[in-house]
């Protein structure tokens, strides 16, 4: 029987499908940086909404909108550098563009009621969470998209709650929405930090 030896460099480029992991090169560092940047934006925006009094719907919408727009931009960056299949790239690209548009609408103050602010914000989070979840079903492997199941669950749950719950006041909306953003940021930071830069679970 012939013994096949694999060099260390070759092993780094071969995905381990049995564990759903792939050894990433420079893209692993890029992914961690993108996830940590998104986590920082989520945590800061949520912290400001919880701590600082926000007097108008427009001001609150600006914080939610900045968060959403940044996440959309990071998703578009990941799509650009990914090796995923074309349908998955299109799905994630559409999700990133939609997040950018929703974020821009919130920043420009196109939402003037507490109800619409909650619905638009919830829809944006649902869009991000669902596109991430659907992309997991792809058979292609990309070392750029590194998303955690718990992170997906947190984003989708927050989106459902924001969309379905009838907020009675702006203060209630900002405190609950800000707390949700902080939770999402912490979960995303943990998901990025617990992965070694060269060994990242990829969507497959």
C-alpha cells in the first residue's frame, strides 16, 4: 500500500468537509477584522441608544441606520472577496445593498413614527440574518463568510421582536433596540475572537 504524504502548505489549502471547516489564508484575517468592526459599531450604537437620551425618532433612526449601513457595506466587501457560488453571491449582494438602502433611509430621517422605525429596523435585521442563514445551504466553500449559528439566531430573533412588538414610546424602542444591538455586537465579537485567524469555519 502506498502512503500518501501531504505537505503542510498543501494541507492548509484543503477544506475539511467532515468538520465544516476550511483553513484560511489572508482572507481569515480579513474576515475577523470585518466581524470585529461590525461588532464594534453594533456595540457603540447600542450603548449610545441605551445610555444617552434620544429625543426624536430621526435621531434614533440615525443610530440604527448607521449600524445597518455599515453592516451592509461589510457584507458587500465580503461578497467581493469571496469564492462562493454565483447564486450565493447574488443573494448576499442583494442583502448588502438592501441593508445599505434601509440604513440610508433611516439616517436621512425618512421614518417619522416610532412604529415605522421599529418595523424598518426589524426588517433590516431580519434581512441580514436570513440572507446569512440561507447562504449556509450553499455547497460552495468560502473563507470570507464566517458566521456563527448563535449570531444568526440573535440577529433573526431581534429582527422578529422589533418587527412584531408594538412599541408604545420612543424611549422603550431605543432601550430595547439598543440592548439588542449590544447583544448582537458582543456575540459577533465572541464569534470572531474564538476563531484562530488560520482556522475558520466557512459556509459550505
